[in-house]
DNA sequence: TACAAACCTTGCCCAACAGGCAAGTTTGCC
DNA sequence: GGCAAACTTGCCTGTTGGGCAAGGTTTGTA
C-alpha cells in the first residue's frame, strides 16, 4: 500500500475533481446545454484539450461523482465475506455507502439534487451506472453456484445497479425524504426471490 | 381504428425504417465509428439534415429496432388484465414478444447479433431501454397497491427492462443458445420476492 | 375540385466537439 | 544531475446537432 500514490497521480486526481466540480456547478447554474466544454476547462484552469484527456464529454464530467461513489461501493462489496447471500452483501454495501455519503461529503447529495430539472442527463446517468456493471458481475459470479452463473451474475449486477440508480433519481425528485429511506424501500422492492 | 394511418405517417415510418436499416447495415460492415451520419442518410436516399429530423444521432438510429420491440412489449403488457401479479404480466409479455420476434422478423435477431464486438454501443443500448421506463412505470403503478407505489413501480419497471437488456446482450454473446432460453433464465434470476 | 393550413424536406449556416499530432513541460527513477 | 515516461497544450480537421427559411407535399374543409 502506497499512502501517497505519487505526485503525478495526486495531481491527476485533483484536476479530474476540479473539472468535475466545475462541470457540476456550471451545469446547475446555466443548464447543461448552456455550458460549453471550454467554459468548464477555463473554470478548472486547464486547457480545453486537457478536458478531453480526462472526460469524453461534459456529461461524463458531471457524473464523475456518481462514478466515484460506485467505485467505492465496489470496494465495500469486495470487503465482505464470500459465503454470504449475494443480495445481502449488496444491500449492506448500499446502506453503508449511503451512510458514508451522509457523514462525509454531504455536498454530493446537495448538489446532486440541484440537477433536478435537467432531464437530458438521464441517459448519461444510466451510462455511468452501467460502466461498473461488468466489474460487479465478475465479483458476483464468484459468489454464485449452480447453473447459468454468468448470466445470473450479470442479471443480479444489473438489477442492483439499476435499483440504486432509481433510488438516487427518485431521491432527487423528493428531496424531503431521507436517501436512506428511499434506498431501503427500493432495495426491498427489487429483492429477488 | 384507422387501418391506414394516412400517407404522411406511412412515409415517415418508411423513412425512419430506411434510416434505421442503413445505419444498422453500415455499422455492422464498417464499424460504428467508421460510419458518418452523412453516409447513412445517403444510403437511405435522404439529406443529412433530414436524418437529424428523425434521430438525434447514429446510435439512436441503430437501436430503433430495439425501440420498436420495446413499444410492442408495452402494448403486450397493456393488453393484459389488471388483476394479475405484475411480475407475471411482465414475464408473459416478454415471452410473447420473444416468440413474435422468432416468428416474424427473425432478421432483427440475426443482424442484432452481428453488432457484437462494437462495445462502444453498450451505453446507447441502455439508453434505448430506459426511454420507455417512465411509461412502463406509469402502467405498473396502476397495478400496484400499498405504500410507495410510485417508487416500487419505477423499481419494477427498471428491473424488468434491465433484465431484458441483459438477456439480449447475453444472447448476442452466445448466439448458439435460443433467445427464449436466455430470457427465461434471466427473468427467473430477477423475479422479485 | 379548390384552397388554405399544417407539415416535411432540404440547403445553408454556425458553434461545438472529439480526437490525432507534435512541441514543450513536469514527474519518476536511477 | 540526467534520462525516460507521462502530462499539458495549441493547432488542426472532419463531424455533428440544430436554427432558420424557402420550397414542396399532404390533409382537412368547403
């Protein structure tokens, strides 16, 4: 374990974060279509060309926060014993992640909710969630047995991620209800037999 | 019921279909990135500008086949009695749709499978499936009762559609296995408690 | 049948964008 | 210190989405 992953890596993470935050802020302020990649890059004190080295488009930059959360969730899943019921593992990871979100960078939730009313983003959010689908499926495949392990793992991963996505979406539309509640209810509704 | 929805509508449907087929064929032949919107429009004997009147990008054109299938599935769902278990309704609709796909335009399945190996499309396929999510959720909400009807309907819709998507994806990667098998197995793995 | 309104297609246009390339700069490592 | 790998930047090109307005087509109505 390298405590400090090297200056280069830290700088990259910093620029990526700066770009993400600039994108998110500008998108909230001026609407997604009102923002240009150039404006985002300027705000992050970086050239437009460099933006392209980090993200393939503004939407990807906007959802980098979600991406980081999902990566963290993968960790939480991998940390758990392999002899537990897969859905139990997933549920626990989801709830822990939600707690962390509240304890730590609650910022995320707040700004995330302000994206409400920019519906053109929906498809890109979905895309962000499906990026980790294969990775999660691979992890789950190790925890399954019987027939069709590959397919069942993919289905389980997709079902879980889509449920999390719906929970977050629903939560942005009902900001008064605690996210933890929504996640709980959503997972309960999706729990496989 | 109007048997013939008018000349104008028929022409539009024809153009849309021509664009879709051109997009699909060219994408299979030359790879998704190797095709320009202009080439697609040319092949369909229509101006580049007109393409934009029908689709927002080549990927949307490519997945128009999936979109039509999903619209058909919505019909199959609406046709069913409202006092059945929602998941039963969904399962039945999925199986009927799969049968229809085999009986009628088997073309779809064949060409669809040839898209394997163009992974950049994955996110757009997901997008195509989520377009109908709200519509399906609305339909399901009428068939649910109890608490959290709105959320549960959205979760159910999302879970079902994502399962269908995974089934189709998996089927393109295992072309030897009948699609009906895959759909069955996927739905069984996702069936909620 | 005539005709007006609604609707489609097309060409022209422009700002935005992704990404290849090469020169200059920074970081990692010995 | 010094070299190699990696990163940033500017420049450039082909592609793209979509606004606009001039024509042509379809539809509904009289």
